[in-house]
């Protein structure tokens, strides 16, 4: 991918020419629930811990907050627990490269600071990847119109203080996240028109019945539903198009028999979550079915590297916290697994597996996009431009799908679902980076690894 220069003089006068080099026993990447739990447990074991995250506050997407008062009880408890440790939390740092092994052994992390520039090079004995997941978007006519937002994106906006008061809102997609988002939208004064879940009624019903063994979860889901009880919740229904000129004014949905249009000012859509495995794949971790494979200690196939949370499979906050605890303790050097944590993890894994089966994408979603429907927003690639190609590499070479700033994080999962294509290879930098960053890291690391950070002219 292409680096982003700071200024025209960036090459000759690189900012931050000497990276700050740190050492740690354990580095944790991602300050969501799993990362917080891992960092806290490793620090409590007496290890020097550095926790890296791009956001200005810990909490990740699910515990995103503006003030302490806006946090839930569990989130506040874990964030306070982390604060009581000696773990060093570094905010506003984007990890652009990670190197396992090398001449000095261990793991080397390269991070770029968003504010003020500068680069951090951190060498550690162990690494916990807790990079979470992102929303999956599937293309349909009109999905790029202003006013069409992700379901999780709407939740993040609400948590940051945005209001949808008076707006006609439709939610169409799949997954349990739709319930709390619908509840939050209704609570902020949105005129919620419809919640359309593509999973069948019988699948959703059976999943709800299976939660009888987890009454707290079932009760919470019921509370969310009561929050928008006056709004229809239509199962077996999916979006086929968003309409409008300058912005969305309506959405068309179908149950496979009847198609109808619903006026709206905002369409919230999303089709589950995709684990952020790019960093793990870059380092060489084994993956299967789109998730990082781990053992009972949350250890990956790479020595000294652990993974926790949704990067190992989407399963909710409670599972992410338990996996984070186990990974943090293991990264700190413990050899015995806490039996109670193992039992909780097993029970929550069972719930997660049922959830994945319930909200699996229906095959009809593959036929929604038309030839002229935008598939890759970054490069304005249409569905018809790639439909006759054979894999993601051809789509990148012939049509530039996945070559934009998001590096295929949006269109990649769509291509996988629509055509069955495997994800392409992962190269550093993991995110768009300043050319000054790449030059300064190349100076610090030399030729220890053939990567874009060591060779800023390599591009992809």
C-alpha cells in the first residue's frame, strides 16, 4: 500500500527520525475488554506491561465512553482494575508492523503516534493480540448514500454524544448487536421505523430458548426489546436497496415473498462482525475460518504470542474478558490454567457457537448487488467489474478492489462472502503511515525484516 507523506519535505527532513525504543515483558495490542483484562492480569503478576490502542480512552468499541458515569458496572470495574496496576497505557498509537523472532528474539512492535508524530519501537518477550472485530458490510444498491451507517457505527456515534432525535431510522442486518442499538436509538428520541433481522424466526426463537441456561443474557435481551417495543422486529427480512439522490430517503426490504419500501432518514446496516486478524497473520499465526487459532492458554502457533477476544472468534464481552484474563496470565509466564476461568470460557464458547449458527448469512444476500453496485468504496469498483474474476488477487490487480486506504477491510469480507475468495496476503504497514515513519523505522531496524517498514519504497 502507499504511505501518506506529512509534507512535501517529508523525505529529506523526516519527523521523528529517532524512534523511541522501549522494552517490556508483555505488550498488549487493543484496549477493549479482552486487552484490558489481559493487561491487568499480566501487570498484577508483576510483569512490565505496555498496552497500546489507537483511541483516546481505553474500552474499545464496546466500552467506548465519554465520561466515567456513562460506563456500565463491569466496564468500570475492569477499567479501574487496570488503573490500579503499573501497566503503561499508550493512547493514540497505531501499530503498523510486528516482528516475531529476529536476531534478538522476542517480539518487536512498531507503532506510529497519531498526535505530534513520532514512532515507538517496543521489544517484548510476549505479545497479546486483542484487536477485536469490525463490522461486515455487504453491497446493495444505495449502500454508499449519505445517511447509511453501520449498526456499530451508530452505536459509537451515540456513545460520543450524537443524537438521532426526530430522525426516521431503519435497522436492517443481522446479529444480537441490533437489539442494544435499537434500544439506544429509541432512547435518544429516534423514530424507529423497523428492525429487520435476516435470520429466520425459528432460528432466533431457538437461540432465545437456548439462553435459558444463561438467564442474565436472556434478561438483558428482553430489556433491550422492551426499549423499542412499539417498533416491528421482522425476522427473515433483509434489505435489497436504499433509495435517495443526495442522501437516503427510503429502504426496500423483502422476506422473499413480499417486498416493501420504508421511508427513512437513516439506515443502520451491518451483517455481523469480522475478526481483525491482519496483525496476527502478518506475524505468522495460524488461522482457520477467519479467526486466530489458539490453545487452552490462548497461545497462538507463534511462540510467545497470545490472542484473546473476538480476534479468536466473535462471542461477546463476557467471553472476551475471560479469554483476556487467561491470555494475560499465560503471557506473564503462568503454566497452570485457572480451572474456573476455563469452565466459564467453555460455557461461553457454547453460546458463541449457537449465536454464529443462528445469525449465519442467508444465501439470498449474494444476489442483492447489481452489476453497477459499488463494491469497493475506496477505489469505486463496481460488482460487475470483478464478478468474472477468479480470486481476490485478480480483483486487486485488474480492478484495484482492496487497494484503497482501508486495505480491503470493508470490501474484503464482502468479496469472501459473495464469491468465496480467500483473503489476500497481509503486508506491513498494517495501516496507512507517514513516509517519515517508514524512513525512521528503517533506520532503527535496518534490514532485519523484508517489510514495507524496512523498505519504504516497496509499496503494494
